[in-house]
C-alpha cells in the first residue's frame, strides 16, 4: 500500500528553492565539465542548418562533422592570429608611448604643484623594471595553452554531441510522450474504455489525440530552442559589427592610430555584457590621449565611442535582441547577473540564450505555476 504525501504550498516552495540552489552550486562547482558541454551544444545548434542542408545532399555525417570542426578551428586561428599581430603592432610603438606617458604624468604633477617626487620623476621604465618578465611569459604561455586545450575540449564534446544528439532527442521524446500517453490512458479508462473485436482494450481516441498533440509540442520545443539561439547570435553579431564599424570610421576620421584594432576590440568585447563595453571604451580613449597629449581629445573620443555604444547596446540591443528572444528586459538583466555568478564572463555571454531556452520549455507546461513563470519572463511589448 502506498501512502501519498500531501505538502502545502509553503513546503513545496522551499523544496523547489533548495533544489534550485543545489543545481546552481553544482553548475558552479563543476563548471569545467558543464561549461564546455554547453558551449559544444551551442556550437551544434549554430551549425544545425548547415548540417541539415549537407545531410539532405547525402553528405556522410563524419564528413559534415569534420567540415564543421575545420570551420571552427579556422575561425579560432584567424581570431588568435589577428589578436597576436595587433599586439605586435602596438609593441612596435611602445617606446614612443612610454615617453609620452612619462611626459604627461610629470607635466600634470608640475601643473598641479603636487609635492610627490614619485610623480615629478615618474618613469614607466622604472615600473617595468620591477616586473618579473619570466613569470609574465610563463603565465601568458600557460594561458595560451589552457585556452587552446579548452577549445579542443569543446570540439571533443562537439564530435560526440553531433553523432549522439539524435539518439538523446528520440529518448527524451519517447519518455515525454510515454508519460503523456499513460496520463491520457488513465483519463480515457475512467471515461469509457474501448474494446476491439476480440474483446481486448484498444488505444482510445483521447489517448491517441493527446499523444499526437504532445509529440508535436515536443518537436516544436526543440526546433524553437535551436531557432532562438541562431536568432540571438545573429542579431548580436550584427549589432556588434555595426558598433565596431561605426566606431572604426569615427576613430579613423579623428586620426586615432590603430583605429582598426579598437574597432575590432569593440566588436569582440561587446559580446561580453557591461564589462566588455567598459573595456572597449577605455582603450581608444587612452590611445587618443597619449597620441595627442591632450586629455580633452581623449575625453572627446571617449564621449563619441560611448555614444555609439549607448545607441547600439542600450537602445537598439534591448529592443532587437530582447524581442527576438521574447524576454522581458528585467528578466534578461537578472539572468546576466545569475549566470555571471555561476560561470563568470562566459556565463554572462550565455545568459540570454539560456534564459530563452528555459522560457520555451516552461511555456509548454500547463501547470499554473509554470504559466506564471512563463508570463513573468515573456515580453508583452
């Protein structure tokens, strides 16, 4: 005999809250496993249209996977090479900027009549002499190796996800539809069981309709998840590209050196919410100040680049990205904070599509509490 445990609303709330906290802690502590897996799945969803098209042309799956890995590796190599080459270009002129920094700091101390010998005799070379270059080189090499290993780890997951996703999808579908089928069967049995010519019970019309409907809902949910990820990345890419190109043209018109580097930095760093925008704003402003030896010119550059970023990422992005994801902007902000706590900067980057995926899944439940959560997350504008 089984005893049914009845819990009041308060007990259920605390049980769910404890479960959510436990999941967050597990995701945070085991991020070196979960994060590459999630990134690999995002990569799989991004390549999904290409995969479907190539499979329709009867290209073998292992060839498709190899092509997609080659494309990913090529993009990673090109981006890494551009960053390395840009760093070398900056280092070629480092002596000029070091002298300008020394002059500006000493001049500022003298003009403000500061009684600070360390500022009046400021020297960047003296500061650099205190650095442990061996430790810096070792750290840079270690970071490069770690990044390369991380990318390889993601590609490793991607291979297995590409070959095993269909089986996982069918397993979830069978489990989900079977549960619905059992529920429908119990309902139809209480109403009127259907008997065949031999006297045995057959699947009722109610059971068949519920199974068909829920099977369609399950397939639609998976399709929407893939589409939402693709739409988000596409919209974000275009916004960042627009901000980068606009900033590049402004900096080029003002004569700021390495305008292409700063434009590329604005494009890349703004994939990271908040932190990336701040870093992308500071770098060209500092360069303009050093180049012109004028704080006013540096502030002008900062104001113009800040205006571009405000227009693209504070006005256009919430409207375009938020509407594409059908997410409430407040929920999107809270999601960035939560996923940033769980997985750091990468978590902030993934916050919007992960939250959109959660909303899609929640919206397909008929439970009143789930519907309430879905309504909170939905953007009704």
